[in-house]
C-alpha cells in the first residue's frame, strides 16, 4: 500500500514560527532545538554560527554585532517566507548582538519538517536569507589594527 501526502503531519503546521529573537545574552542551542520539537517532524536541521578567529586571511581579535530597530520584524518576514515555501512543522532563529568572543555563538537557527531533505533546504534558506536580508551588522577588529563592518 503506497503512502500519500494527505496526512496532516505531511503538511506545514498552522503556526510553525516558534521562536524569533535578537539578544544581547549568550545563545542556547538546546533552547532552539526544543523550540522546533514536533511529533510530526521526521527531520530537524540546525545551524549554529560561531565567531571564528579569522576572516579573509586576517586574524580577528574582537567582534561585535549591532542591528537596526527593524531587525526582528525583518527576521519574521524572512521566517514567514521560508514557511510558505516548505512544509515547516516548526522554525526558530535567534541572533546575538553586542560584543562577542572567539567561539561564542552568533546565530542559531533550526527548522523541523516531515522529512530530512526539506528540513535541510528550509534551514539553509532561513540562514542564508537571514544573513542577506536582516539588518544586523558585524564589526570585526583585526590583529593588524584594521577593522571592518559587514552586514545586510
């Protein structure tokens, strides 16, 4: 007997956006993972962005993130776009602002879907669009005394 996609669990949840936040406190992978738990999800994809000690061939000594007041609203717009394109059961995204150290978590996003392929694709779209469209800026200070602003 063949499977059909008529089961409610194969469809997107009615309100899949569970957690969206921009915070000046340390982020928790566990919190984001718990936020996307869903009994109908067969796959959960999670991405964690950390502060690395180099960029573009230069050593990074310090890094800070700042955001525009509209950043959370833009994050919601990005999330809503993802949930219209994929059968998302649950979605969560948190981004850090303020001064961070090497190894700190800068962003954590997760998406759960009925199947792994769509979870991977939706999570990739979420983080890529978040990085390109949400007005969050990264200020990097390099070991050679130079600095750089990067962001949407």
